[in-house]
C-alpha cells in the first residue's frame, strides 16, 4: 500500500488496512519512499508493517525488522506561531465542528491581525479549512480531534522558552503547575523531586538561575511562549495539550503512559 501524498495519521492508516483486509485477507505493508525517525517509531509502536528501501524494513508477521540510518529530508517543517497553536488547541478543546475566530481573539486578548495570521498559517499547513459568514471568519476540519492533533505534531511549538531555578522566596504568586508537577497532579505519575511552574513574561523579570543548587530551596520555572492558563480547564494547572507538547521528547515509558492517559481524556 503506497500513500498518494503525505503519510496519513496512524488511525487513518489502520482504517485503510482494515478495509483492504476485508477484501483480501493477506498482510498489508506500507511501501514508503521516505520516512522520518518519528514516523518509523509511530509505525512500529502501532505494529504497522512497512518497507522504505533500502534501509528500513519492518515485517512483524515474518519476524523481520531491519533498520538503517536516517537522512534529512529536504523540506523543513514549519513551526506554529504561539497564536496559531493557541487557536488550534482551542478549536480541538471546544469539540465543535466550527469555530468563530473573532470571538477567540477577544478571549485571548490579542489583535484581529494576530488571529488572521494564525488562521492563514493553519490553512497553509492544511490543518484547518476556513469559510466566511459575512465578515466573520470560521475555521473547521473534517478530521477527528485526535487525528488533527497527530497530524499537527511535526509543526507544534514547544511552549517552554527557557527553564530557570528560582528560590521559593522569590517565586511569583499564583503560578500554575507545569511539567512533571502538573503531570503528577493529573495522572498516577509520582510526584517529582522538584516543583515546576509556568510563567509567561520576560526572562529577565524572574530572579532565577540556570542551574539547580538545592531542590529543597528552589523551584523550576518554565518561561512560556504564551499564557499557560488561557486554555486551562483546571485552576492552577497549565492546559493539557500544551503540557503534552512540552513533554513530547521525554522517552520515559512512565511519562509516555501518563501522556496517553491525558490525551484519552481529551478525546473523550
């Protein structure tokens, strides 16, 4: 089975395989001309057979798994702007098929121009479609929320700009939990040895250090690229999708399991 364009999401690929096997009960193998490391990892995790000659072969029904080196693809992935990511996540959270962007601009406290740029970026990346209702711009997608999130992953912006270690006495009040602290509050993951909080503002406004000296006296403060509470549904904790993105590169199986648990709640 060869993709006609860009590789589909894992969920969509599985549906295609099921349709084919309803007609012909034989193993179905993806034939790919190129593949990223993340795509390979996702396909293997989902146990989807593939070949990407000459280096990558995964045929579990034959007990074959050969892996070679990756070469960089020529087309770089565009990263979402902060406003674009907020808009996309807000659309996913609201669980409706359409979203009026003008109302979103007021909610975020940003200009109509910023929202227009965000809409244009999401459309250019083919993450959403748009239509007009008079002068109002409405965005929509025909994909499920989890498929949309999976397809957006290569473009997602890590909300954490920088990490600092701040003495508790110098910690600004009212900061929401972030990082492993937030993850432990939302899942069964054990509490980390150091508290982590999110802060939106200039790095110089926080009196902190680049290195941890004493986890009993210091907290970890993540300086975020956008307001960490604007989409949050739970007081005192950053929003779920932004939290997930900030931890996507963590390979700890316990963290990955907790992230899957969080996302399953969002999709419900």
